C-alpha cells in the first residue's frame, strides 16, 4: 500500500451499495469529499471525481485496496476543481451523472495517462448483440457483471442475459430524443445537444479486476504556438482487461489494440491516389519501390503496404479503362460530329526507330463548352532499329504491319465508333503527307462518312505551316541572330547592364523561351529585349540607324508569327472563328514589310509571302466558314477582306465560300438522301397496304420535299440577312449559338461542329519547341498499352 495520509482509508465496506458515506466502518478520508465512490459487491472499486468526473481505480490486480494517494495527487492538479473550466450548472454532489460543459478529455493530464491501458471491444464476441450499442459493459475480474445505459446512465445487471436491457432501450426516457429529460430529479447527460456528453458517456465505469480500463488517446497533448496543451483526438475504446488471459491471448489482444488505435488504411483508395499522383506528374512507376518512398510511407502509417511498380501499372490500366468507358459513353450520346487532331511524339533518346501518334477528339459538349480529349496513343515504325535499342526500349512490340500512322487513326475511329461522327482531321505534315492517311480519307468518303465529300477533312496544322514560312527567311534571320548574340555577350560583361537587362525583361511581360525552343522564337525574344533595352536606356553606340530599322522590321514580322501561334495553340482551346483574323495579321505584316527599300530584307519577306499565299489558296475556304458563322461578321466581313486581298478576283473566292457553306447546310438538313429514302419507303408501303399506284402520290411527295427544303434554306438566308451582333470583348460565340438554337435549329448544329475544328494538334509549348513531343525514358520503356493508359489518363485529369 502507498504511503497514505494518517487519516486516509478507502477500505469502506458497506452493507448496502450506496453513494452516501453513512455506513463506513473505518474513519473516512477527507479525500472522499471530492470523490464519489463506485461500489461493487460491497467494496469500493473506483472513485469518480466530482469536478471532472474522471474514474480512478481503487483496487489493485490482487483485489486489495491501492490506497488514496493517487486521488490526492489528482485533486492537486484537477483543472475543473481549480476553476480552469468552470461548470455553468450548479451540480448536486450526489447526482450520479451531472451535465458538465467541461470536456472530460481536457482534464486528463499527461501524468495520468501513463498508467491507462489502451483497449478496444470492437472484436469481442461477447458484444455482437445490438443491445451493446446503447450500453457500456461493467467488468469485474474479466467478466461482464453490469451494463451502464449510455443515455440515462442507469446501471443494470448483465451476467444473466440481456432481455431486460432490450426492454430498457425501448422505454429509456433519455433515448426518446427530447432536448431535456427530468425524471425523479435526475438531469440526464445525453439529453443535452452537446458533443461533450457523448464522450462523457464513453468514460462510464469499465472495471476489470478493480482497474478502470479506458482508452489512451491516439495522440496525447500537443503544444500549440502559444504553448497551450490541447488534445487532437477524441476516440475512447474499451475492452476487458487481460489479467486473467493467458500470454497468447494477451499478445493477440495487444496486437488488436495496436491495430485499432491506428486507423486501418484504405489500400484501394491509397493506391488510387498514388497512381493519380504518378500519372499527373509523370513520375516513373518504379518510384514506389524506392527505399525513400517506402520509408516515408512507413513513417506515415506502419500498417500501409506500399504498392509495387507492377501494382501501379495495373491500377493505371484499370483507371484508364474506367475513365475511357465513361468518355466513350459521353461521346456516344453526342448528337453531332467531332473533329480529330493528330500529333507525332518520339521516345526518349536519339534515332528512335518507332514513333507515337497522339490522337485527340475536339467537340462542343452539352453545355456548349469546347472540349479536347486524348483518345488514342499508338505506336508505328518510322525507320530501322538497332539490336540494343530494340531490347532496351521494347521496340520489337511493334508489328510489321504497323507502318505509318494510318493504322493508329483507323483503329481509334473503329474503337470509339467515330466513323459516322467524323468531321475533320488536323495534323502535321508527317501525317498529312502519309499515303495511308490519304487512303483513310478516300475510304471514309466512299462510305459517305464525311460531310461535303471531305472538303473540310485533311487540315494542315497551322503552327507547322508558320514554322515552314519562317524558315524561308533563315539566312537573314540567322544574321540578325548573330548580331544579337554579340550584343548580349557585350552587355552581360558588366554587372550594371546585366541588372538593367533583367529589369527590361521583367517589364516586358514576355515568357522566356526554353533551351529547346525553336530558333526563330529565341531570335524574336532577344529582339524584343534589345528594342526595349534601347528604349529604356537610349545610347547612340548601341545600334546603328540601319541596323535599328532592320531589327524593328524583323521583330515586327516575328511578333506576328508568335502572336498567331500563341492564340491558335493557347492553353484555352480557341473556337475556329479566331483563326482567320490571326493569319490575316501575318499576311498584312508580310505585305507591308515586302515594300522595304532594304534589298536583303525585302527578298526574305517576299519568299515568306509567297509561301503564305500558297497556304492561303488551299485553306481560305475552311478558314472563312467559321467566320461566316460568327454573328459579329458573317459573309460581309469575308467579302470585305477578300476584296482587299484579291482585288477584282475576289468575287470567285467569295462565291466558293458561299457555295461551300450552302452545300454543308444542305447536308445538315438531310434532304438529298434521307428524304429520298423516306419517299421510296412510303411508296412501297402505300402499294402494299392500300393498292395505290406508286406514282399516284409522287408529285405530292416532291411538293412536300421542295417546301421543306425552301423552309430550311430560308433559315440560312435569314441568318445571313439578319443584322450583325455588336462586337464586345467578352463575346462568347458558343453561348450565343446556345441561346439562338431555337431560332436557327439546323444552323446551330452545323455551327457546333464547325467551331470545334482545331487549327493545331500541339499545345503552345510544343508548337514553339525545337523538338517533337517526347515520351521520357521512365515511360518509354513500358509497353504501348501502359503508355497509352498513362498519357490519356494524365490528359483527362487536367
């Protein structure tokens, strides 16, 4: 027995279990003024603090009293007694459970946690009955002897069945849901709508061999920035004590308790999020097998089983299949067509014998928002390969028949059921000029899958065209680049001018090109820096007058090319009506600079202009049709522009645009083929059922068809003749067509498809990069199916 106060004694045998001190056989210790004894079988088993309501054991493992010194120690540090957490209610000292707004968790100090055992009853077979949801077991010597109602805190015997417990749950007044329950002078804790009370219920007595068994917090006290102690976890669990268990049972219970205090990780959810992280950032799949990653995961949760690279590969494939199925269904439900864009990617390393084709679908969704989604990532042969590369990069997986991009595109169209929904294909020169791509186009035309016989199908990637035009001026531009290089080196020799250069770049607001950027992009950026530097820090020695004029002209030309690529290949997919104006700016700048009196520069610009006009002649029709469908411009804007471009020859170009848009609208009306099929069907039906001559109503059908045709064609005429919509900076063309789809039902469907045509298959970074899109080494050694899953899922997650 501990050293006690000379007046202390807790051996208070009582004839009748009572909360009162009236029948104590020994001198009562003063400490009991602050505690309420809890008596079982005529002996005090524990003590409840009258201030914070914590239960403290009064019996040791041998069943003998363990004294009251620990009770004295608690009273010295009880924060509820000291008024740290004042009780707003006047409490009756003999009420068994009194409502207290003080969270009992906040009154358990670290010193008192050391001897509290962590236990749980979640796996105990004795508590399978649903009745234990409303009761807390009361233990004596490892056996359930009683049960405390968690609602009214009344104690019942529980060693001979539980039928009376079930009856009580049906009549318990505190369980009825009333906000306050007063019965026989007792104020029930569970009746108050407080999160405190639910936890205080969990601190009801749970004795085992005289010891109070309650759970230690998963996390003890944490110090905040002010130094205050606070608790972060509020989970209390209870299990029978293990004093009477054999060693094997104790080990099992201890292991179970350790598992329960640490929340079991959701392996599936963890793998799912881990896979998404790897895909989103392009990490190698083997990162999960790195020792640092495994060690980090074990620190976070020792029970977590880290996935292997094979697991991540499987999860990425499953995730891809799931999201692909959802996107497929989404596209299948579209009532209009979609456009495709195809770009070429290369694996990491030089002289790759295989290349990848990335195919994306462009469409306007049900909310009239333009979408771009990668739907296929395939591989095809491009040249012969070496033995070593074939082994390292698994290039032997490509079949001999997979030569060129034709098979990849055809497979995607078949897989996604796009043959009847196909509108156009935008691609770079390597794909457009491929013999297989031309065969694919002919096949689709034969099957009548493409509108107006594929006139809007094989579209050149605009950034490829612009790069080709710039390359015509390569000699002059390289000369300008050499002068710029010398200027930069001279200015970088001084710390003062270096600082001035950085200030100029900061105020320019122009993104610095990457190391692998296209050569003309680097020259353009340096020209902008030089001209801004000259303006901010004027100096006669900086440039000669002749060089200054040349630099300004070249910078103006390259600025037009850069702005066009920036708009057409921007991060936000533009609608097709924006392409015409950006390319027109390029044409205008080239025409103006071609009249310069500097011979070298004039010759360069004329070569560029000739290449541009060649592209314009082949593309002005498809570039103009989206502008006609822009209610701010329509056909009048096209007439205005083409007259300036072609003069007296403009009329034939305008007529070509008018004829194409009417032909396209006519197909969207579905008059030529569909109505003819309907007419023949009706005629056969009439002959079979009614005996009419098949020619007797033919003239009537033709009359109806002509009338319908005229009504639908009037829709296009009404649109073209209606007034122009005022131009505004925040004008949303897709929102306008959504609002006017009732007024122009057929034309709105056509506009939806036309405005989704992409002008480029590359994003802005790739369009201005000197290298093709690259699959890095950590992914390029995987199988093509896995690479496709990673690339597509990464795109869908943006």
